[in-house]
C-alpha cells in the first residue's frame, strides 16, 4: 500500500505563507467605493424666447445622452440634474434627475473557462440594456419638459428663480461631499413679468461656498454678472455648446472612480 509523508518543511512554510498574506492585506486595504462622493453635474437649461431671438444653439438629446453615458461609464453613483429656465409650468419647476447606477461590468480573467465567459457576457449585455433604457427614460422626460417647453403664460426669462433652484440642489446636505459642476446654458438675461431686463435680486454664490464647486457660463451675453461677485469657485466662460461639452468631459475625467 502506498504511503505519503508530509515534508518536514511543508507545515511551517504554509504557516509562514498565511502570515505573509495576512500582513499584506493589513498593509494594503482595498479601497471602499463611496457613491456619496461621486460627482454632481447641474445643467441650467434656458429655453426662453430670448435664446431663440439671439440664435443661441440649445442642448439636444445627443448632448444629454453623452453626459449621462459619460457618468455611467466613468462615475458610478454620480448625478445629473437639469433645471429648466424660462417661465416653466408648475410641473417643470422641479429638477429632472438622472442617477448613474453603481453596477460595474464584470470582465472575466484570461483563465476563465467558456461557461464563465458566457455568463459574464450575458451579465454585461443585460447591464448595458438596463443602462440604455435608463438613459432613454431620462431623455424622454427631458424631451417632454425641456425640449417641448411651453411657458406658463408670458415667455420671460426668470433667471433668478432658476438660479435659486440650482442653489437649493447645491446646498442639499446629501451633496455635501460631492465634487460639483454647474453648467449654465443661458444668455444671462433676467426679466420680469413684462419682459423687461432687471438686475439680479439674489446672490447665487456665498462667501463660504464649497471649494469643490465649479461654474461654467455658456453663451452668457449679459454684462451683469453681479450674481457671481462673491464667487469663491472656478468660473469659466464658453461661447458654444461644444465648448461647454468639453468642460463637462474634463470634469468627468478629473472625477473618474
């Protein structure tokens, strides 16, 4: 009958290996994913009549789809919120929010067998389908309330009101630890109920603003930017929608997870 002997060094060697593995885990803990620190992008989308009069290019479905797709791909747990500017209907005064899921696509290793690769592919396909459906549902909401904007009476630019709604999102405690980007797609004209340009009544920024906040003004024509005079945040000006898109892409690149 065959007999097997345990090598005298095998047991101590095994113990040493286990100790080394334990030490290595203590020295290099795995980073914890923190979705509450994923980025927040707020787009103030001005659809008032003055935008049409000046021929300013407005954001379309491609623009929003690209932003949402970038967040899904690189920043799981991030948020895109769209605020309508103009004279919105009551149901369009709330922000339209897109949440990028926190699921990661599993990529099998080189040593995976055919069955493991098959189920990994099924999982990837189903996840991509769910992501596409989520974006499509978001674009449908944007289309209904933003692209097909109908004013609540006179078509004026209530920019003060829109900026206050943006400010409320920024000040929410649940976004305290997120890096934030506000993209304002507006000509900067602030009007009253009679369509007359008026100075800003509220200050958008505060002296104690979160240092993680950035602001991009796109196609901003109005010389009155007193609303940002206390800004302690990076403020950029762009002249076209592609310029604003590049700013968003750079923000996403800087905050990849």
